[in-house]
C-alpha cells in the first residue's frame, strides 16, 4: 500500500480545487448539470417543505407540527454547502439571494454564546451537551463546512462568521481546561469541519480543538460513561453500550484502533478528521492508525461496488467478509464518506490504491445513490433486489440526498493534485483544467470517452515551458497500459501506481494513455460466502448488474457459463447513454410441482443484458443482481 | 394430492393410540427415553425455577420478581401434557404425585367462574378478554389439552374437571348469544383443544364453541377492530394492523383463506382446529380450505427440512419461496404444529403425501429442536449457520421445549391408523403394536433399522385369522419398493401412496417391504433463490448437513462435483449411532490479498462429511450448512 519509492517532489501535493476543473464529458457534465438544476433545488424544496429551514425561526412550541429533529440542521447545512459549490462554478443570483436569506435566518437563530442548534434551542433547551448520540456537534460540523464553502464560493463572510462563533462556543465548552468538557460527539464530523475552518481562517485554536477531540476519543475515564451516569435508562445506552461504544468508534483511543467497527458514516468521518489532523501536525502515529484502518476496511468490509456498512441493524459493520447482497445497507453517505477518506489517504500516502478505491466507490456505490433525473435518492444501496428497493424523493433522516449533491458539485476537486514540480492525474474524464504546480500554471485538456473507453489524450499547456513530473494514475483494474508522448511510445516509471513522465513540457504537448478495458469476470474471495460460485461483471471502473426489466424475474435462476462470450456496446439511447454487456446464458426452469426434486432443473438458453450498477432502478421496477451465478 | 380411488373401508380410520405402540428401535426408543428421563424433568425444573408453577399461588404483587407472563400457564400445561403421556407408558409414582400436587395448585388458582389465567388474575385483573394478542385462550387451550391427557393417562379427573370449568366459562363468555363476545384468540390453540375436550367428555357444546370461533374468525365487523377501538395506541395494533390481521390468520373468514400467512405456529394450530371441526361435522367447505392451505404451505413455504415460518420478524411467513437458510426461523413449535396438522390432514384425505411431509418434518426440523442429551433446545432451526446458533436450556418464551417433549412422548400415535377391515402403516420403526381394526385385534411387529435401512419386516398376528387390508405407506422419497408376503413377491396396488395388501391374515404372516434408500442429491426449485446452484443430501427421510467440526469453516467455499461418489455408512460410535455421508469435494482457497480478483479461486481436494441435520450442534460449536454448492 505504501509506495516503493517516494515521489520526487519534496512538498506534498494538494488537491487542485474543483473550481479549476471543468468537466466537458458526456458522463460527469450531465450528472453535474442534473445535480445543479434538479437535485440541489429538490434538496432546497424539501428543506423548506418539511420545516427544516423554518426551524431556524425558533418559533416551534410543543404540540406544533414539524418538531425540529436532532439532525435537521445538518440537512440544511449540506444543502447550503452543495448550493455554494454550485454557485462557485455557475453563478446564479437568485440562488445567491435565497442563500443570503436562509443564512440570515440561521444567524438569527444563533444564541448569544454562539451555540447553534434548532432542536436543542426549542425542543430540549436545558439539555445542551448532555447526549452523546444526539448529533449536536455533528450538526455544527456540517454548518461549519457550509460556512467555509459559502465563503469560498461567494467571498461573503455571513455564514462563516456564524461558524466562527459556533467554533468559539465549542472551544469554550470543550477542552482540557478546568470546567471544560473532555468530550466529543457520538457522530463524528466536527473534527474534519474544524480543520476546514482552521484552513479558512488560519485560527490555530480550531485545529487544536479538533486534535483534542480526536486524542480524547475512547480514552478513560470515558466521556460517554460520564454522560450515561446521568441517564442510565436512555435507549441509546441500552442499545449501544454493550458493544463498548464501538458504534461510535469510541471503544479505544483512536491510535489503538486497528479494526473498522460500528456505524459506517461515523467511521469514515472520523478517519477523515484523523487524516486531516495527521497531515496538519505531521502526526505519524495518527497517520499509521488511519493506514491500518483503511487496510482493514478495504480488504474485509467493502463490497465490489465500493459500498461499506453491510448491516441495517447498526447502519454499519458486522464482521469480516459479512457482505450480504440483498440485505446490504451500503448507505450513500458512507460512500461519500469513503471518497472523502480516500482522497485524504492518498494525500497522506500517495499510493494509487487509494484512488482505485475512490474510483470504485464513485462510479458504483456512490452515484447509484441518485436517480438519473436527479430527483430521487437511495439511502441504502443493495447489490441484489427482488424489486422492493426504490429511490425516494426524501427521507425522514435525509442525510444522503444533500450529501451526494455536495460531492457531485465539487467533484472536479478529485481529478488532480499538484505540488511544485509535479501534477498528479487521479481520474480520467473529458475536461479542462487549470493546474497550479508551484509557480507554474498548466492547462490540462483531457480528451476521452472514459469510463466507456480507456483511451485518454492529455494536452499539456504550461503557461511557460518548464520541467515537471506529470504523474498518470494507472488504475488497479487495468492489466495493460501504454503511453505515448507526442506520438512516440514512452516507458514511464510506475511509482505508487502512477506512471511518471518527467520532462520539459511545452505548450501543445500531447500524451496518449491507453488503458486496456476488456469486460472482466470478477470473483470474490471464497470466504465472502454470499458471492461464492458467482461472478460480477466489470469493465473499467464500472460494475454491471442484471435488471429484471432486461432479464426477467428470478435472476438467481440465470447461470453464466464460464466460456460465454461477453459483448459490450455503448447504447446512446439508454438512460442518457450507458454501456451494456450481453451474453448467452442459461435459465433454470421452475419445477412443475414439488419445491424439491432429485432431478436438476431443466434449463433453456437466454440472452442476458447487464447495465451499469449505478444506473439500476431508473426504468421499470424489478429485480436486480450484481453477482451472477456461474463463471 | 387427493387419492385416485378412495380406500375401501367405509369407516374413516383413526390413529392407533400411542399407548398401543412401543418403539424397540435404536432411533426413537433412546430418544423417547432421553425425553422421559431428561427433557421432561428439565421442563419441570425450569417451570419451577422460573416461577411458572408458583405463579398459580396467585400471591404475586407488583414490585415482586417473577411477574407471571401472559404465556407462562401454557408452558406448565405443556409440561403436564408431556408428563402425562410419559406416565401412560412408564408409570412413575413420584411424577404422578408431583403432578397431583401441581394440579391441586392449578385448581386452587381457578376463579369461581371457571376463569384460569395467572397473568390476568394477578397482573392485570381488570383486563380479561380485552386483548386479542395476549394468549388468554391459548393458555386455556393448552391447559385443556393437558387435562385431557392427564385424564387419559391416569384416569384421574382432577385436571379434567378444572378444564371443564374453564371451557364452560369460555362458553358463557363467547358465542352468538346476546351479551356474548363474538370473538376468538389472536393465538389459535383453543379450537383444537375444545375438540379434544368434546371427545373426552362427549359434551357437544365444546365442539360447537370451537366451530363458532373458527366460523367467526376474520368475519366483519371484525372482533379485533372492536378490541382495538378501546386501545388504539397499543403496540400490537400498530405492529400488526397494517397487515389486516394476517399475523393471526384473521384477515378473512377461514373458508376464504387460500394462502398461508402470518405467524407459523398460530397458523398450524388453527388449521388443526379446522381439520378437527371439519372431520367432526363432515364440513366439506372447511376441509377444502384446509386442503388449499396445505397445498400452499408445502409447495411454497416449506424448507427441505420440513421447517416452516422463514422470518424472525413475524415468527412466520413472508412470500412464496422466500426461504433463506442462515436467517431461517423455523420455530420448533411450528414443526410440531406441522406434524399435528399433517396427521389430521391424512385422516381427512388419506393421501400418503401428508405423511411424507409429516415424516420430513419429524426426522429433520422437529427433532433437531432437542439436543441428543435431552437437555437443550432450539427455538429457531436455521439451515445454515456460521456457528452462532446453539440450543439453550430454556427461553424467556419457552414454548418449544415442552412442545417437542409432548410430541416425542406421544410419538407412537403417529405410526398406525386403523378402521374396521383396514390397518394403515404410516411410519416405519422397529416396534411392537397392538392394533384394533374394528373387532379385530392385530399385533404388528416391525423389524427394521429404519431410517438407516429401507428394509422392513412386519409380522402380523391377528388374534383370530381374518381378512383385512394392510396398507403400507410407500414414502414419497422412495423411487423403488418391493413387497414380499410370506417370502413370495407381491404386487400390491398403490392407492393414495399406500401399498394395499388385501388378504386373509393368519398369525405369523410376514411381509417384507424393501424401500430403496440410496443417497439422493436434492435440488430446489430455481425460484428458491437461496438454494440455487446447490444440492442437499438426503437418504431416506433424513436430510444431511455439513458441520464445521468435520469440514472446517467457510462451508460455502466447498463445492461438491456433480459426479462425486457419495458414500454412506452407519457410525455406531457417533452421537449414539447415526449415518454419515462422505465424498470427495473441492475447497476454494482464500485470496491472498484483495477481496476481489479476475482469477477464479484456486481449489484443493477435500474429503467432506455430512451428518444428519437433526444431529447438528451436538459436538463442537461451528458452522453448518444443509445446501452444498455444486451438484
């Protein structure tokens, strides 16, 4: 996982901001447009219709409808964050004005001491900081992310100032000093938010506070025990205490944690915070813990789609290789969290394996979370269905819709990293970018049909000719890659999963990367019992699935012979243009009478069609399966 | 399912009572002995230790421990019933005396009006007959079954008189008359119990009352709606009302029900009551409903082990062919209920297919419910396990342990039926019986090693020589059967699954039945998605399984090649003597690194060993699987 040799640049690369990257492709550009014009407005509409925005008026009284829920503030915050990212790339005065109005309302709800939480202000005003599972700091963390994003997008400090007051309030309440709470939140999020606020403001106290909460987590005497003592019969304690606070990743000090446990979204958010603090502080013990946890998660707890958190019971992890397909939880938020974590881990370790996971999650588990029209969202993302799973417009606990929106709106920020003397190309997509590598500004134009085709042409236009290393990720899924520079074959060194081209670059230089992208039959480790005797079909980063509307019901009665020829084609008219795979398979036929028989079922030939997993449930309702019997 | 021709005897056959049949075999006799000497005493001990018997003192007060639970009375009743059956075949003065003592205590708890229920007398004394899901009539039904059994076993009327008063109380409260409740119980049981009491006492009111409750069930205006109106927020209504009372099989009048739904134990008990009333009244519409429901259950809702009720959520049914193996519920009580129902259906329809199911349930799902030492019990009986399932000594809701005990203690009653001019042999086991076929008394001596061997010799000793039809069930699992009578090959007619031998019988006549009993690979209907691509191994009526202690962990990594030779042998030293199957299989090996790969897993040869499913979890804890990958 660690690169064999360190890349040359001495200064660590940083992500190239999403504002510097513009997708011009037929894959992400339309999805971003749908996100901007449909999903983000749908989030706003729902936040208004359900009373989430009005909650900031603080005029709710017992007995009235729309009691502000503990996590409502975070839904509004994530919508603001997504809207701000959208504004940054697509100015929209009306949206800008509506944001100003909502932000003014939010500011009006802030208490004199900086505290901001609608639920704990109007529903349980005397219970501040008494409940570790009530998302108090989690909501504030999301508000801080929104404030930072809004400031970056608009230059306005209206929400940022609110967030500074929030953070100052938290900083007074929590900490190692006398009279301060030695605590942290049951739902992690504030840790990474405080690092963002530190970066946006330069105020070191916020980084210190994040580090304090991370260091404090899981230590003895346990902060949650102290809260529990005052309320021993609270359902949350009964439910979660038996597991020693694993649900909250608070069962051990974080540096001692070696296994990913508990609630999946909380886990990924914590690990993001750990990576942020490790990077800011050069904290190698924290970095090492993150590396160990990453390895555990990706080797033992991850679906082929990149989804994590297999169980509905705890919205999280169970035990190694327990990855049921039909019952899979794979919350969309956990996929977003995994992408956030993967990006941080790459910047910590600079190994392409991190981006391999990021890409796997992004093209599969993550974007499956939104309908093609941007108006419906999956909360859970199973890998098999009998047809009972459908995206919904909104949820009572609606964390996922605005989460996928904020990710899509800022997706350009995952394509490149840069440092003086180097540019890292993580993702391939037809796009234009302006990359700042130290003092050098380089325009990079990718021309490609990725992920439907593995050929990528990169035109490199440095503002002034000069030497730097261009590093092209060679995806882990790819078994054969070639590179040409200005039409001539090149043999770049492979370092940490990246093909390094170190040369003097001039405007108009062209690189052609050809990634072989055949259809692959993928097998699971036989210890993943749910996938035994089955294969999944992948092509490039995209996992395919069978849907009932193409293949009929009873998808487990279909068997793909090991030697069946698999044919891929691009279908421009299907769901906005997607690839599909077809093959000759066999269908086992129902028994006429008894459910059990000594004769094997008869079979008949059936042509099967697989479409990308991310695109399922966008046509007629019906069954779906990623893992197909046979070979 | 219906026999092609009706058997000859005009009078319907009746079961030969268990007191007339004595097992002398190495299979049932030891199990009955363990039941008598270990399981029934264990049930008594638990009923005493947990306060279930003391509850009848009616001295519980709020705040005291051991609050009598709504279903406690039924556990005591089922223990008494089992103990009574045991007394009938194995006189035991000490047990007899203890029963007298407990019965006296029970009698002392009966209220002046005949009402008997510890919970509703001491915990909620003002809530009689107000809750349809609180097992009130269910408990009384079990007490009536106990009273009838105790009277039959001992001739004593002590508990029977209590039960008559109970039934008279119910008969005053429920019925079509003015001021009577037009109701019935959410947990069926009373229906079949009242028929037993009618048979024991000759009092027709009890049969009429049972018929009333069956006829009333599911009709409009709905009895449960009336109860619900007084308590709209009760959790049970919220949980179950959405399904229109399917949980209680009260969603439609029973004659209109065509699909088996809801709670599995409740369903089988209702269907028993329906069959009893249909038989008593010659009610063909009720009989037809039972036939339709049976067909639905056995074709769509039954595991290969005979287990029913696949879901933990409702302890019951979901949808057709939804039969997950690891998550299977298959409550032991539902298996007992299935056996009770099957016996009644055979007597209604006289088709061997009913006994095929009875035998399937009995040898597999049912007796798996008890440990080999008679001291631990399964409540749920999955068909696959990672090692997390183990029998327990007792349960908070401990319906299953005494249920399996009462079945085993009376198992002899399932071997034969008889009517004037005919004897039906349903089950094969080394045993002695005295069968009354009309005026003729016939001793039947079975000599066999069944279920380990398919050869059965029956010696027929009529008290006086005479003509009658001996009907030998030809099991549905058997593909080749031969019959010899006194050493000469016979070609008996097959009628409704029974080989009919119609002749003049003399003392000493011998029949040799040879049932071919090879190991069979059994396939499931491909619409049962959980079993696709897998086989189960059966030999005779016995389903086999792989256990971790024989085969290692990760049983789904094992593949049985379609042509692998399967070898069966009897192992006298294993778990009291059981058969086992071995074969050469392949084990897929774990991946070294990533969980997903484009290469199929490597394999190595592994000898596998399967033991009878009923015997699993009697050695070292570990994994278990009935359905094996491959062919």
